[in-house]
């Protein structure tokens, strides 16, 4: 389960940023997660409290923002949001769309600190 190692890395990032901003009590860690990030959201959410145990992050909430999968369609010349499809084709004209513009995200975007 590589989600545990990812959760440990997220905890380390959150600790470092919290210390940089005055070491207030950490209430929440915000994360953007795309469907092509290769992460099982439920497994990451379950691993986060384990990774945070015994750290300044313990007790903080992991807030996950799901990022939609967006591709660029060369035929339509437009960005298109895909649903849960495995095939990367434009949902309007059905042209193959190999250019993924959004959906690989796995990034810490914000921390909520109590002062």
C-alpha cells in the first residue's frame, strides 16, 4: 500500500510548513487529488491518521479536493472534462485526446492552523 508512504510524506510537508508559519496547532491539511494520480483516496484517508500519529499533525483533518480529469481535444480545440472513462477521447466529438491537462494532481494546497 503505497498510500501509507504518501501519507507520511504529506505529514512531513505539513509539519515543515506549520513550523515555518509559527508552529500553531494544525487543524487541517488540504490536498488536491486527480484521478490519474495513482492513489486510492480511501486508502490515503485511512493511512493519514496512522502517519500523523505522534507528530504535530496528529488530530488534523485531511481535506481532499477531487480534481476532474481534463483533456485537450485537438479537433474541437477545447479543453474537455472527462467522467470516469478509461478511454481518453473527447466527450463531444469522440476524437482521441492524448493531451491530459488536469487530473494527475497530488498536492498539498493549504494548511489550517490555530493561532
